[in-house]
């Protein structure tokens, strides 16, 4: 047993920035009104974060990579029976990670084309128009309770590990290190980080709609002067 690096710095930054942005998105949506501007901004940051995490799942350090922690049914059954031992995400936790990423991707994808029938329009609303946007809003609202359920389950799992297994999951996500029998994380260097960051920034820019050129609006003809 030794103190090993499990979570690299980019992964930890992703985790805590995602916590802030998801919380901010939820609060701003409940406030409504002018706060919807911040709802949209938080959503754009989440787009970049999710793309970064997907890329980092292939080029990041050992325990950040999907092939390291995503297991099949045999691995999940072994974990439930107490026969699985390892560092990083356990096979059951891996399902939670995938569910969280997939749900957030669906939320931001639909949010980009949404509207609130008052003043807010998603940054890509102009590409779909009102009718399709209204249908997308229905999907967006339908998925909202699912992300809340996943967050509650995540917090319950943290509490379970603290109370039952006497193991904290929060400190390793802050310091990156924990006492374990596995190998310290390798890989995920500067080049991999720059690639993932560049793709994340590109995705956020694309989602912002800044590249969309709207057709110029026709100028109404001047009113004729009255003939007195």
C-alpha cells in the first residue's frame, strides 16, 4: 500500500468546473428572467467540458481512460460480489459516469436549439426555427429530472463510501492521490492536454453560434409624405 496518483489535474479541474456549471445552470433556470443569459453561458462551458472529457477519456492518464474503467457484465457482477479490486472508477461507478456524460450531452445538445417563449433563445435556435425548437424544448425538460436523479445517486454513493466503507472519495478528487495497491497514473501529458483543450474550445465556439451569419432583414420602404 502506497500513496499513488489516481486523478490527474486536468480531470480534477473538469470535475469541479462541471459541478459549478451544472449547479449554476440549474439555479439560473429556476430563477428565469435575465438569469437565463447565465443559463446559456453555463451551458456553453458544459459543452466544452464534455468534449474535453470525451477526448481525455482516450488520451488522458491511466485512470481517466474509458478502456481502463468501463467493464462488461462480468466485471459488474464481480464488483457486486466483492470480488473486484482496483483503483479509479469501479465497474458500477463506470456506468454512473457514462450515464452522467450521456445525459449532460443530451441536455446541452437540446438546450442549444431551445427557447422559452419569452426572451431566451439558444445560440443555435436560428438553425431550426420555432416549431422544431419547441419540440426540442420538450426533450430538454423531459431529461432534466434524470440529471437530478443521477446527481443524487452520485452523492448517495459518496456518503455510502464514507459511512460504510470508511473511504473518502472527495479528497482524492481534490489532491489527486490516495493510498492504494495499484500503480500510479501515467500518461496524459502536455501534448494530449493541448489537443483535448483545443477541441473543447472549438466545440464551445461552434455551439455558441458566433459563426452563424443571419440574412439581412429587409428595410421597409419609407412612408410616403402626406399630400396636404
